[in-house]
């Protein structure tokens, strides 16, 4: 046991006659580790981008709600009449009347020929 640990610490497996097999395996492990690190970096970059976009969506949604409430206040009759009074236009005291338009039915071609 002592001899095995000592040979590993001295790295004798890298200088033996079958060392090329060991070196290939070590290079494979290094390449695999580099790929895993790159994949983790790309994943974290995407996660940070998703978090940033989510916060931006929340901010835009709250801004939309604020603008919509402002628009509803501006569309109220009292707000419009108050702004028009400054220009000398006052609301009518007579309520509006509904106008009904009767459509004239056109005669078909045969009705035009035979009255």
C-alpha cells in the first residue's frame, strides 16, 4: 500500500512505457472539464439574462398600469369639462337626443321592371 501511494505521488504512471494511454485519458479529462466549465458559464449567463428581463417586464407592467390609470382620469367627464372651461367651452345643460335614420329599401331589378 505504501509503495502504491508513493508511486502515485511521484507520478511514475506518467513516465512508464504505457504512459501514452494514461496521458490520453488525462487529456480527455481536461477537455471534458473545460467543456463543463464553459457550459456552466453559458448557463449562468442565460440565467442572469432571464432575471434581468423578468425585472424589466415587471417594471414595464407597473408603468403600463400607471399610464392606464392616468388615461382613465383624463377621460373622465369632469376632467374634460374642467379643462374646457378654461377655454370658454361649457357643458350643455340640454341632454343629447338620439337621431334615428330610416334606411330606404332599394328595389330589386325585377321590382323595377314590374311595378
